[in-house]
């Protein structure tokens, strides 16, 4: 993602009082990046074949990487269809190319947070939600990157500036109760948002890598199941199998 340039990503999670809700993801990725990543995935597949791993199944991380960097409505629908048994359905899906960039708008609804947590994707990429003794709830989402690098130096920052120019990522959570405490950069009574813009902050990518989202909200009149996110796995770069060995 860091090498994409002009990448814009917005993710909004809405949790309702009865445990239902939705996740809306919109993002823009340049077609040039799509082509570059397609070539990289092809090279990795070729290297896997050479070392005799052509029959090895793709991990869910690899599957979602390919969908993210080369999105299409058909590919997204096929992947999400297996989650229908957990009460997860597509409400909105549109993928189109405008101004030499792939634009994705996806909204997925879920009927039961407890069922959502049973999917194979949730343990590593979901969140923790627990009810506290005082009746409040704590929402926590751990960083997906272990050992994120420290702030880059002036020379490295100069090289990264043209690559990351225009990069923006926003993660928002709509809570069913009033927010009491959060480490979000922006907040309203029922919404917390973490926003990262490289053009305004050259350390935005590092901050994003280290992001740990936390919200404490009022639980009056709310009954939500407790769910727990597993510790995030070490991040892996999209490189050929031979290079990783």
C-alpha cells in the first residue's frame, strides 16, 4: 500500500444496539498500481511453480491482497458469498474506473456481531469488544503491523514524498452509545475517526502502521456480545516466494 501513491481509503464500521450493523469501504487505487501489483502477483505465482508449490492453496491474506489490488465486482461477490451463512450480505457494490484509477464502493451488512466474529477473517482483522463492570463497553482494534519502523529520516522522507503524495486513509466507527473516551483524532457523540493524510503529515504512514483504535462508550440500553480479536500476525510484503526464502 505504501508504494501505491494517491491511494485513498475510507472504512466505516457501524454497530447497532442489537448487535447488527454494517461495514462500508470506499477506496481509490491508480490503474498503474493495479498493473504493477498484477505483475508482481504473476511473478510470485511463477516462482512458486518453479519451487514446486503450484498446488499450495492461497492463504486468506493472499486472497484479500489480490482482491484489494485488482478489484472487480465479480471477484468481490464470489469471495463474500461464502460469508452469507454468517448473516453477512452485500448491500452496495460498485467498481468503476475514472480518471485512470479504480474506484470501489462496498457496503456489507451483518445481522449478528457474534456470527460475524465466527468468520475466518475476523480473528486477525476484526476487533475486541468487551463489557466493563460499570456497564460501559470498550472497543479495541489492534494494529495489523508488528514492529513498525520509527519515523523516517530526511533523506528517506524526500524519496517517499512523491510516492506517497495524495495518500489518505480514514477509519471511522459509529457506536450505539455515547462515546466516553477514545484515542481517535476526531470524535462526535457517536462517532470516532482516525484520519491519516501524508500531504499534511509526513509521518502518517508510520502512524497508520502503529494504529491501535480504542473507544469506551455508554452501554445503557445496549446488549452486545463480547468478541475478541487475536494478536495480529507479522506483516508480509507481497514478494515472490523465492525472494521470501
